[in-house]
C-alpha cells in the first residue's frame, strides 16, 4: 500500500513542502468550508481592507455545501464541489497565507501560479463519496453567512479526511501528468 501523509490543520510550509502530486493524504484538525458565494464576500472584504470572518493563515478551505445533518449526525453528505468556481478569488486568499484547498476538478493557471508563489497545495477529495467524506467530520458549526444556508461558512473538525494532492508547491499538476502517462501517441 502507498504511503499516506498525515496533515494536521492549520498547515505550515514545512507540512506541505514534502508533498508531491499523487500523494495520498489524510487531513485532521480544524478546516473551513466556503463555496463561490462566500469567496465573493471574502474578496469584497479584502478589497475594502476589512478582516475576514475566518483566519486564513495556514488554513485549509474545503469547497463543500453540505446537506443538513440527519438526526444523530454532525453533518449530512459533504462531497466537494467544482473548484474552478473559486479560481477568481483564490489567488488573493493564497497571498494572505491560505495553505490548502480541497475540491474537485482542475484549477486555472493563475491559481496554480499563486500556489507556487505562496507555497500552497490543492487536494482533490474522492469523487462521488459525499457520505464517506462526512464520516471524517466530527464537529461542524456555522461561523459566517448563516443566511446562505448550505453555502454558509462552517468550521469543521475533521479526522483523517482522505484526499489526493493534485497541485503541489512546485507547480506540478496531477491531471496533466496523468494524461501524459497514459497518452497513446
């Protein structure tokens, strides 16, 4: 079995500098959720010179809008949403010290360049496994924008949330490398 790297949020550069594309990780600690509507609000606050409702330095943002928690559960299904919708906002957060993002799908060149410049990683969660992902979430509380329902910003306590490194701090891209590996000329 391949090695699984254990990440404890919040992250430091030392925590992620050893990671390469394709590495399997499990994430523990406190992370935050945010989708495109929350990112729009974050960028507006940044442009106005105001404080964000969550700490960004060293943090991981999980791109998810979970379903309501069923009785006896902390959270409902919590599968990642498509990451490119956050691309217009991510470079500003990376500049502020964001160290990790979890979602699904490709990132723009601008975001990948910002990850290299500010030393951050992008991880993909297991697609189609929203129920599996929710089992890693041990606590969940809304911390901002409650009026946005499932798109509200939440603080999650996670234990061994599985993910795969798609973009590392060196500019490598698993999607591009995977295509090269299996391309028939």
